C-alpha cells in the first residue's frame, strides 16, 4: 500500500488541480466521517478541505509544517491589523504605528483576549490603552483624555478655577505638536494658534467641559447639552459667560413648556376615544359622528 501523504505534501501536490480522483483507501486519516460537518462525504476534495479546516487538521498541519503554519498565522494577523487600522481611523480613533504601541497591543491581545486576533478585540484593546494613557497617538492627531485627567480637571473646575481647567483640558486634548508650539509661542503667536479654524471645535469642547464641571449643581442632560450646542452654534466667540446666558434661556424655555402643558386642553388619548365611542348607544354614536363632520366642515371653509 502506498504511504499516506502528509498534510504538507497534500498542499504541495494539489491532487485535485486537474480533476484527478484521489483514492482515499491509502489515507485512513482522510476517510469520510458520518459527522454532519462533512457536507459531502462522497467528494474527496470536500473531505480534504473539511479535514484541513478541522481542529485535528490544524494541529496536524502545525506539527508537520510549523514554519508554514506560523507564516499563515502571521499573514492573517497582518490582514486583521490592517483592517483594524482602517476602521479605527474611520471612527476617529487613529492607531499610531510605533514599536511601543505594537508591543502594548500585542500583549493586550495575548493577556486580555486569549490571543484571539480580531478587529473587535484590537479596537477594544486600543481604546483601553488610549484611555489608560498607555497608548501613544500621532503627535499631529488630537488625543483622548485619560480617566485620571478628567477627574483632575473636573475637580479643578468644581473648586472654581474653570479657566485653568479649560487650559488643562486643551493641554491634554490637543495634538502634541500644537501643545509644543503653544509652549514656545509669545502672546501674539499664542493668539494666532488659537485663532485657527481647526482649533475652534476643541476650544468649544474644552469650554463646555470646564463649564459643566464648574457647575456640579446643574444636572447634565442630553437636552441641556443639545440646547447649548444650538445656542452657541453660530457664535464666533465661545465663552463661559455665553454658556451662562444659554443656560438662563434654557431654564426659561423649560418654564414656558411647563406652562403651556398646564394650559393645554385635556385631549383624550386614542384609546380613550375608542372606549367612549364603543360605550355609546347607536343614537349617541350617530350624533357624535355628525357633530364631528360639522366641525371638520367649518375648519375647511
């Protein structure tokens, strides 16, 4: 009997390339199984593919061809990593390629995710590294505040020093190259840097953060945040005084809405109308329908 081919030999020889029919009697480890995962036990190519994709086949492949298996794993990790970098940049969280980041993220995947290389695990691992301050971002890209930074800045603002808190927020949030430029600039250069259009979103973000942290008595809600964003959307200058004014207008609008709700007529719900209508006699129902038609006719005139 002919010696069974190894997995590596099977891959190299490709016995199905010319439609050849492989005699499986000489390959006991490739005999068809009754397991439902073997979709077509009469097709030798299906048998081979299923075996190579099975856990047993993968282990055998690693044993017989460790270098080839390692190369395949490395190629797959590189493919997944490229997909992760593209998605991260699309979502506004760019990955900065450097040796330290690569080491940190690889260790994170191995320790926290049992060495399972997926786009989801890479994204979660990178976010954790950035938030914890262990991830290095591109010096030309905006950074993300760590939890320690947020707590420190919030405490500073809550103690009444919102202006310093605003500066500390920008120092942690702006790209490192901009922070270095600000440190070297004189007063004129400082104002020129902050007058750049690309700086305005960060200034607004920092001012709002410091203002909210400096007013712990004000409940931070989506409704309030959205109102303040609309109120300041067309303002050229964004200041704490402007946010104070916006908050006063927000309170007034809330009071007006409450008063309007109190003065509004008590309109029955659709379910209440149906229940009332079903409880009427035929004459009462006919009279109600006629009255509704007359009211509609008047409105249309």
